[in-house]
C-alpha cells in the first residue's frame, strides 16, 4: 500500500547548527503538509505545498516539494531550542481522501 | 476560538470496561479523524468521517468504533479495551479531507491495565 517515509527518525544537533528532515512517498502526491509536535503537545500545522518544485520559507524554516511530487524536505537554519519537537510530513492517501503521515523526525537541540 | 476538544485528557482503566473518548470541533468542519500515537510508530489513523453518518476505517480500526450523528462530534468508543490499546489518542478535523490544515485536539492518554 501507499507509504510515506521520513528520515532520519532522530536528529540531535547543537544549537546553531542546521537541520534537515526528508519525506518520501511511494506515490505521487497532490500536496504535502508538514506538522510540528512539541514535547507533550499535539501536532500543529506548519505548511502545505502543492506545486511541483515549490519552495516556501517561514523565517528559518525552508520547505521544498520535489519536481516529481514524491518527496519533500524541511530545512531549519541555525536551530534554536524552541525548534525541539517531532516534525511530521503527511500526504493524501490516493482517492480515499484522507492523510497518511510519516513516522516523524524527532529533533533535539543541545544549548 | 477555533478548537478541537477531547475528553478525557487522561484515563486509566481496566481490561474490558467500555469507555468513550469524546471529540468536538467548533469550526463546522466536515472531515474528522482519530489517530493513535505510539513510540516509533508515528500517527496511525483509526477511523475517519467525511460527513455526518459517513465513517470509514483507517489503518488500525480493530477494537474501536465511532459514530458521527452530528457534524461537530465524533466520539471514539472502545467496547472492551485491552492493554494493547494503551496509547495517546488524537482527534483531528479539517474542512476538506486531504488538503488544508488539519486541526488536532490536545490528545487523550489512555492506559488499559
């Protein structure tokens, strides 16, 4: 069945270092979404990408959607302790009309 | 304030004792869904609903029931809970099922002894 895979599963960085998480789908996606879950919290929507090759920025966060619309990445420049959490990507599940989530990348930042 | 409200937030129960986790949204969303989150397994969908009286199974529906009698409410029912249903549960809603922001509740941590 359709799968959405994320790597790495965990990432430990020193504050100020950059961080990237990658998302790969087994099928072409009409869109891809990214969510952030702080420790002890619930997932919160960050962004949705729709167009092939799309790049969007939110302050230190850069989101990319691949040309083939099967992969995506989230890059954080100069991480801060406030970036700690788990980052999930999610894409539509074929024609069933619901989202399938990747397993997430858990980011820890050492001050 | 736009929100998804789940209750209870925390519950410890025993095997076989029926329980219901309520979920309510105030955004007039048509789509609602339940997920469970377990370490290393991410968010797995249990059931979802496209509209009132329309529900469908997700990836891990065994041992759960849902109903959608009103647009705002989507309760999750565990008829006979078992220890393998110990998990963190999230209810979520959105205007459309697969595009646009999915709003999550704060989560319900369930322990089945």
